[in-house]
C-alpha cells in the first residue's frame, strides 16, 4: 500500500472514530435524492440498516409534513448556498418521528452533484423548552390569581354587603335603591374584569364596530368617578357629537377604567385625572397606517413613571404593585386592544410629575346616539303576548331570566338543558328561544342547529359567560344575537326590543 493510500485510510478511520463519538448524524447525499454515505451509528439511531438508508430515496424517511421544507433546502443547495439550522424530522423504522436541527453545504466542486449534511437530535432540547414554557405559564398564573383573588373579593364584598343590608331593612325604599345601585356597580366592575380575562385567554373575540366616544364616556362616567375615589378630581374633556373610533365598546370601556384606576393608584394623596380627545391626521408612522385617528388621553398628576418602568409597562404580567395588588394584565390588555383595532398606545412622561397614556384609534364618523325609551314604554311596540323558551343549566340564572321576562310582560317556559328544551319546543311552540351556550351535553350552538331544522324562522338569543362567537356563527350566521353574562334587565329588554321589532 502506498503512503498516500495509507494516509487516506488513516484519515477515514479517524473520521469514523469521530463520527462514532458524536451525537450528530453525518451524511453525503446527491441532488437526485439518495444518500451515498452515512455515519454508521445513524442506522442504530433510526432503527434502519445502513444498506436500507443508502438504497432508498431519503425523502421516504422524512416526515411528510417536512418534505416541502426539505425541498426548499435542496433548491438552495443546488444554487450553491449553504443552509444552517433548519428543522426536519426523520422517521424511525416503526414510524416514530425524531426532531433534528440540520446544517447542509453543497460540494465545493459544482460539477459534483452532491452535498454534505449534519443533523443533531433535538428531541430532549424541545422537551426541556416545553417544560420551561410550562413553568413560566405556572408562574404567570400564580401572579394572575393573586391579583384576581384580591380584586374579586372586593367586588364580592360590595355586592354581598349591599344585599345583606337590603334584607335587613327592605322597607326603606330610598336606602334599598342606593344599596342596589352599589351592588350593581360592583357586578359591572366584575363583568369588566372577566371580559379582560376572556380577552386575555382568547376565548372572547373583539367585536370591532364604529363607537361614538361621547356616548360611551357618558355611560361610564359614574363608574369612573366611583373608581377614582373621593381624593381624585376627574375632568372629562368635551368631544363633539358623532366623534367615533373603530373599537370594541366593551373592551374600550374596560381600557378606560383600567387607566383611571392606574391613575388613581399613582395619586395616593389625591390629584387630578383628566380624560381628553383629539383628532389628528397621521402620515408616516412606524406603528400605524396613515389616516385620521382620535387620540384618547388619560392624564394623572401622580408620582410619575420611571423610564425603566415605562419601557416595560405594556408587557403582560409586568407590575410594580405588590403581591395581591395587581395582575400586570391591565396595560398589556389595553395595548393589545388598540393594536387589534388598528391603533396604538404610548406613554408620555412628565419632567415634573404625572403620566399620560395616549390611545390612538382609527377615526370614524358615527350617528349621534338617541336617548333610550323609558323602560315602562320600551316594549309597547310589541303586540300581543309572546312566549319565550329559556334554556339554561343554572337554576339561579333561570329564575332571574324568568322573573325578568315576566316583569317585561312575557310568558315564560323553562328547561334545564338542551335535550329537555327541544322537547318543550315541540310542545309549547314559543315565539323566541333564549339559550345558554355552555351547557353539559348538547351546548347552545348545537341546540340552535337542531332548532333551525325544525323552526327556521324562530328568533334565537344566546346568553353566555363565554363569547364563543365563532361556534355560534357557524350555526346561525353572523346575525347571531348575543347577550354576555352578566347582564341586567335593561340589557335583556333592549335585545328583545331589537329582535321583535325586526321580525
């Protein structure tokens, strides 16, 4: 054997020893789809013989979902470009996929129709990453539940205390009315909090529509004043009638309430909280498209926000409040809401004191809201007595709905689940179905599908603590009428009026 051959043989033995020691897979392949050389240990790793790996097209051992990515890589290699850190799964002999991170380089000699590739098994790395993600999620849940327990306990205390006091002296009408308003206000704040959680969990879809700002702010002035507390002076700037933005009204109310509470917390000794509106035209902007926007400015005269805090203020779960005093969801949800609406949010810091949050939302011209019809006349346009079928698995909710409907002049028949409701439907022949979405067994959307096959023209109203809009729209279309729990008698009355006036 010549010296040159001995050197080649020795180099090959050294290469093979390195291959055996490495956890990686090594191979040489041709552009026509076959392996010409492979690390011997690869056959053990994949549970396939070396002869099998060399004899069949390598596409046959690639996960079907990764074939397109592999084709893109091969095309780049044929063009003379090296490709690094691409993920392609290989199949063991029993069909089990193994995740690999690969690098590949074409043969230096373009005339040689081949490329070199090396892959590392990243199965354990992916498992560790998933474990770490789960740990982060649990940490986030811990932060979340601590703040929520505190917030909900305050709301429950207000509602429970008000009802307890009403029961002790039910004959004092003025006192009962005052306490009832206090309890209702607590439940409204709880509804906003659950709306925030549903939006965060993506269970609730934003319903963007033209929203008139003066009417929206006027409707929540009382809760803004109450949330700000006795030490804070609240000033709401004037906005012309018809000034509107594209937004989800419920989520915008929640955002303004969150910002008002944050401003209050920044002024423990009291101060001024100001809400103002400005129209502006945007040309080139990195965050939003060109067009007309409305800036909603919420300013406080509090302790201010350091630059380090302002830089992270919109991050989920970031909070400077103590344990149990804040979830860190507020500003992140405000930011998410305006971004999904096509706008943006920013923080303006004062050199002296105080902070201003600016929400920029796309401008729309809206119709001026009309004063609602007094409740004792709201349903006067409905001729004759209507029968409503109520289907809800919660006995307390059924009682509330039945009493509310009877108060509004309707006859009512109830069912505790969808199956029973379908039986009642055939027997009672109702004029409207009011159904919960989330019920054990057949849910509200599925029941509506069956009802549509039997009574195509029967109006259906969905009432749910979830907002499974997509599931409902798939059955009854985008005209689905929704009531989000919790809701009041006035909300129910308004929806009924809309349904029956449209029939």
